[in-house]
């Protein structure tokens, strides 16, 4: 451990991140997205050891075994742990693309300020960019109240209300107020100057698409999913893996009459009864699952066979949305009123956009039918 800490002393001013590396993880047919743990940690012996144990323990979680069985795989049971300096990014996110002839012919980018943890965990809906080839079809803005950033030892000792600096994509820094800190991560209030500014600019988007092409060629992939970050030194690929199922184009919808609109994370039409909240008990098979974030608890519920999923936050590139796509479960995210307005026990029809033009809009609406249908992916 002393060697690790000595190595990190001059290389990891903002701490370390312990990441999983399991044999079956990030495969062409099964991603295990978000099922193994990643932990940001300060560079102290006790905290680093705790992070290593936490990541290793995630290999034996019941949801990992259930997901492996659902994908026809044997659970790995153990994993290696990568320990790396954690970046302090101005922007971060996920990019999914189909790459042919040295170009992204269809792509989607979700971006946030700071670390991408809230984005991939489904607690934050990112700014969404969708395009084909060099053309950007749409940019869907987002609202972000807090910026998560790895903190230095000095910053982590500061109380809420103190000020520190938030990184930008240039050389300048912007002052931001500390809302709190937890497990090596600072939570800063988003500076007012950024409230109405676009997160990801066109030239940055082009740089990411170029990186995606390079990563796809290096890995001999036609469909790729990358997690990325942009620091003051430019863009970096944090992770690249096969995109097991392509992401269909979808933008925010206008709520249909008598229903609720959101983002179609997984295309398909399904009717389920009853609508069931995510709680300590597994929702009944064939129900429409209503939840907040598409986190690990939602991933476990997906393996119970719900007809569809509706979440209040998150986007199509969050980890659990990726799993829903692999399992062929229709999923609509970013429906803020879902928990407040959809009565538990109501029969719901969830309808995401189809591949046929013109696409229908993703929504959940009242229906009297009880038949469940899921079209082939």
C-alpha cells in the first residue's frame, strides 16, 4: 500500500478511483453496466483499502449473479481492481455511436458538468446531443443544480458554504460554493454564469466523435459506447466498450392527453398492471415499474420481469437503461411527475418511439388493456 500511495502522491492531487475489471464485463452481448462498483477515494491507506474491498465485494452481489443468469452467462465471482488517478473534469459523459467507414454515422452524446457519476447512475439527466454523420439533429438542454468533483485533502475539510474553484474547459477557473462533500467527492453549487449556457460546445462534440472513431477502429467495433471526460488539457476516453444494443433516436416528448411524457431510453410498447413503485419488495412480474433514478436497485428489479420501466430522472445512456435495452424492456426516463401523479396499481401503457417513420413519442398513458406486448429489438 505504501508503494501505491507514494506513486499517487505526485500523480493524483484529487485522489484515486478504484474501478472493477471483471472477465465478463463490457462484453459484446453483456455489459454488466453499473453492476460492479467504482469508488472515488482520497489517497490515504485506510480509505484506499476500503475502496478496494468495496469494489471486490460487488462481484458477489446477488444482482450480478441474476444478471449473468439472464444473459446466459456464469457469474465471474471475482474481479481485478484498477486503481487510477481520478480526473477533475470540467465536463464528462457518455457517447454511443455506430461507426462505419471512419465516421460516426449515427450517434448520441449525454453530457454533464463535473464527474459523470450522477449521469450514469440515472440521478441526473444530461444535456443530450443526437446526430447522423456530421449533422447534429437536436440538442436537448438540461438543468444541473450541483457539480460533483473529486476534492483535494484541503477542499474535503472545508465546511459547506465555503468557496473553491470549479474547472472550465479553458485555462480559467470559476469560483463555486461548496454544498457538501462525501466519500472523497465535493458537491459544488453550479455557478449562476453556467445556468443558461450550453454544456457541450460544437467543437468539443466534434473532438469526442473523432475520439469515438479512433476507439472503434482500435477495438475493431462498429458499435461503441465510451465514457469520456474533458479537462483543461482536452478530451479523454475513460472507458470504451461494445454497444450491445444501438440507441434509437429520441428527444423529449410533449405529454399526450391524459398521460406523461419523457425520454424513450428503450423503444417498445408494453401494457402492465399494476403500476408498481420501486421498494423493498420485488414488483410483481408484468407490472410497469415506477422509480426515481435507474440505479442499482432498479437494475435488480428489471431482472424480475417488469413489463416496462418509467423513471423520474436519467437518460438513455445511464447504466440501468443500458441493461433494460439488453433485456428488451421498454423504458421511458425523465418523467419528473411519475411518482407524484401516476397512482400505484393503475394499468399503464408505455409507448416508446418505433423504428418506423414518423416516430411516436415516448409516453406513459392510462389504458384499460392488460395484455403485455414487447416488439422484437
